[in-house]
C-alpha cells in the first residue's frame, strides 16, 4: 500500500526515491532472469520430447533384436548367455547452474568384463541386442537429467514470475504513488510558506509605513 502515513519531508522523499530505484532495478534483473529461464526451459522441453521418442525407438529396436536372437538360438540358450554377461553400469552425476538454479548432468558409462561367452555357435543378434540395450540405458539417464532439469526450471520460473508481478503490480506502483504524494505535499507546503512569508512581508511593510 502507498505509505501516505509517512512524514512528507525531503529526507523521506529521498528515501522513497532510493527504494523506488532499487525496486525498478530488481524488476529489470528479475525480468531478464525470467526471460533467460524461459528460453532455457523451452529448449530443455524440446530435448526431453526428442529423447523420449529416441528411447522408445531404442527400446523397440533392442527388443526386436533380442527376439531375433531368441528365434535363432532358442529362449533357454539366450537366457544362459544373458546370465554370463558381466557389465558394470556406472552413473556419474554432476551439476551445472542456470541463473542460480542447480541442474543435474547425468553420464552413464559401462565397464565391461568381457568376454562373456564364446562367440562360437552364438548369433550376432546377441551382441547387437546387448549394444542396443546399453544405448537405451544411456538415453534413459539423459532423459532423467532433462526431466529433473525441466521440473526445477519450471519451479524457478513460477517463483520468478511471482516476484516480477509483485514488483510490477504492487511494489513499484505503491512507491511511485508515495513519492508523488510526498512531492505534492512538499510543493503544497512550499506554496503555503510562500504565501505566509508574503503576508508577513506585507504586514511588516504596512507597519513601517504607519510608523
């Protein structure tokens, strides 16, 4: 609310003008932050949609190749070979910052302890499907990174928009109205003082003439 209860002094006017300048600066910075966050958010949303499609295609391809292996070698043999596979999945999580928002960076790596089985009497579909599933897992790690980033950025955009709106629609208008009020009261006081001094001068002059 406008601070109409504040004393209309030059000191308070200077104080209100400084607060107004600070609020306008805060608005400009938050507006820039909002725009940067929205651009980054939209970019990540596009990447998320793309990765979701790529994962669906990768998993579909991996299962097709696994089915081919089963058709060529039989389900029991494929299960035995799958049990011999020794791959250690390692997920490295780091972070980056976008306008103060901490976002994850997910890298999925594989440490392989090959050979898992003899290549003799095995279909190339086994190795092909194994690679396809690893590729799908790497994409899933990236998708998790993107989804978490989207959620965090969306939350920060909401908070920033609330702050921008509060400054634009409440704080800055109230401060402007307060500054205008103090300025008008000071001008009114100056006019009253001018009139009073003029009256005093006239009385003094009149008294001098009478004497």
